[in-house]
């Protein structure tokens, strides 16, 4: 059976539900313009129930897909191979079309965490904590393990729900220590990563921020979350979620287009301008 030929109009996109808020189109389109590529990139609302039908309907013009919640695990069944990060986490956020028409899967969230932390001056970690227990938390645990963390404290509303993270921790050689979010019982750590919504942070923001040297909140809208605000008040390094989005998207651009280096600063400028536009719209 011959591979389906690629069309002359390359297409990429981001899949998820909900998806209207996604900044991925802004970031990827900015990269294409800077690279001189006439590629398309759009957001597609795809639910779990609709995933298989969507994938079956893609023609040979599709080169890559960004994948967000709730599809990061389900999309694994459409991959004929995955990279080490995706294998460790058990989730994929990037699909790249192979020459034979099938899909390879990657997890660029892990590298995105590493790049954002390095940019903020953190290249090695001894002890760390993660707030939340979903797919993004799994990527955080993997990244922290790769950066040298020997133990990661996971704070979740239901510690039993976080049991799935033990598999990730075992794969990267990290001891996982589970705690309920409240009451907060977190020792001092190098890095705290939050993967929970901004509205769920208020009650625990102050004690958690004081317990970490660096606070990394994956939420990028709103830009300033209760946890980041608390970190700044406590004199801690505060990393906003946009940095994760930016760096994971940059690696996606490299994987999908084959470019040697994505135009990160161009992507940053475009993404921040869109966020500013949204803030102005809320204030009008």
C-alpha cells in the first residue's frame, strides 16, 4: 500500500475541547511568517468522542497537530511511534506526519518546562513540588526528574487520584510524595509547579509560594494568578504559564516544519500582544 502523498498546501492545527482560547494559532502562525512558510494553522474543537473521526478525515496535506486536553492520552492510539518524553509521561501533545503517512507522537511539554526553567536561571533541581495531578502535572514530574530532582511532592485534592503519577516518577527515577492540598504541609523546595486553575489557588497561594525558591504556574490566562502574585510578594522567582506555552510550541514548530531553530522571540512578541489585546478587551 503506497503512502498518501502530501499536498502542496501544508496544514497544521491544534485539537482540544475547549479550544477557542488557545494561543497556539498565534504562536505557530508567527513562526511560519518568520520562516517564510505559507503554511496554515488553525484551532479545531475536537472532543474525545470525535477524535477518531477527525483523525480519519485528515488528508495528506496535514503535517502536524498540537494536542491539548482532553486528548493527550487518547491520541496515543493514533501514533505508530512516540519519543522518550511521551513514553515516560504516557501522554502526547504533538503529532508529526511521517513519510509513510502515519503519525509519530512527541511530548514537548517536558522540554518546554526545562527550557522555561533554564531561561529563569534554574538548570538543576534537588527537591520540587507539583500542585495538581493531571497530564500537565505528569510532564512536570518528568521534567523535574530530568533536571535532577530526587523527590517530588505532589499536592492534590485527592491523593488517590495522583497515583497514576507514580508510574511517571518511577520511569524517571524520582521518589513521589503525595499530600492533600489542604492543609498545606510542604517543606522548602527549589521549584513549585502549579497545574491547577487560578480560581483554585487563593487559599493555598501564600504558604506554597513561601515554600519554593521558584514558582512556575502553567496557567497563562489570566497572566497574573494568585500564586504568581504571592511569589512576587515573597521575593521568589515567578514564571508565568506563557513561558511553557511558548517553549513547547517552539519545539513543535521545529518538529513539524523541520526548521533547525524556531523564531522564539518572534513567537513571544506575537503571543504577548494577543494576551494584551485580550486584557484590553476585558477592560473595555
